């Protein structure tokens, strides 16, 4: 599909309605990847309104399951995510966003939540 | 950190205990990436036992929130995931697995759940 500037409200609502909000707080899981490198930057959650706002503005919005409200990523930090691609999975309970990340995705200031000072990495080599 | 063949049970349990199982069914979200291409193959969930089994065997195990049991990915399909890297995020409620996928990640037979016949993609271009 060719890129469109933004989804229309009708198209966004049709997509939002097609998803299965079976996760915590009535959400789908949103995996956020850097559009250039494929690095996973963060995992968030979206309710139907966050999906519509994301698709109609091109800026990632999430539903905070702790604060129980929608938030625009970057609304306080300025670290917006410009969404280039939005994909749903086979059973509609997860989405992947490919984004241009302004600044840092993680609240710690790290580029990715998975490379923050508080994150942990182990490499395995079963074939060794 | 250098790759180790597999985590010891003690190390695996230490890692499993450090996570925050706040998601559906008492789980963390597990994002699965192809270790070579970075493609997101699927999103699953893990409880503490699935984390321990994954780290001590090098094969991805998940917790099925619908069937309420642990499963070895590939146990019926043969489509195992050999885990090369396991990362936690900044607040310990999500992990990224980088895997060698045997066969298909998706139950539809698609390589990725996000490129299955049932999935949907929209590309945006806010800057256009």
C-alpha cells in the first residue's frame, strides 16, 4: 500500500474497531521499532482512541494502564514518535509501529527501554 | 557480556524474580525478533516459569493466557525458536527475545504474525 499522509478519521476508526483489546486495561500491545534500524524502542499499550489519534495525527499515542489515560508520547518530554508504519498481527491483539524517534524513547533518557541502565541482557548460545 | 551456552537454573531464577509480572495472567510481554533481520515475528507472554525454562533450555517458552498453561514454542508444529539474546526493559514488565526461528512464527504459517494474511498494514507520511 502506498503511504498516505495520514489516515482519515473513518479509516482510523475502521482499523481501531477491528482490533481485539484483550490486554490490561482494555488495550492492545504496541511494539515500537526504529524505522531505520529495527531496534525495539519500547512496548506500550493502546486503547481504541489511542489507535485513532495515532493514525490521524501520525504521532504515537498510548494508553497508560497505570494512570488510566491516553497520552501523546512526547507531550512533556518533546520526545515525539513520528509513525511511518502501523501493522496489526494475526489475531488483532498486538500492533507494531515503525517510528522516527525524536530524542529518547525511554523515560531514563536511554534511546531504547531495552538498553536503559535498568535493563538487563543475556546472550545464549545453545549450539556452542 | 559474552554468550553463555545456557543460563544456570540459579541465574535464570534470579532474572525471572527480577521482573514485574503485571500483565494479563501474571505475565511479562515478550517481543520476539529475528536475530538476523530484526523483524518482529510475534508477541507472546511469559510467566516466571516460562522465563526460567527459556533461559535454561535456550528454546522459547511462553505462557498461554487463553489456555492458562506454559507451552514450548514448536512443541506441536516443530517451529522452535532458538533464543540468542534475552533483554529486559527499564521497568521489567517486557522482554525482547532475539531468536533463530525454525519454520514459521505464526500459526497461520506466515513467517511473522505481523505479515500474516489476517494482519493489516498502513504506511503514513506525516511529512508529505
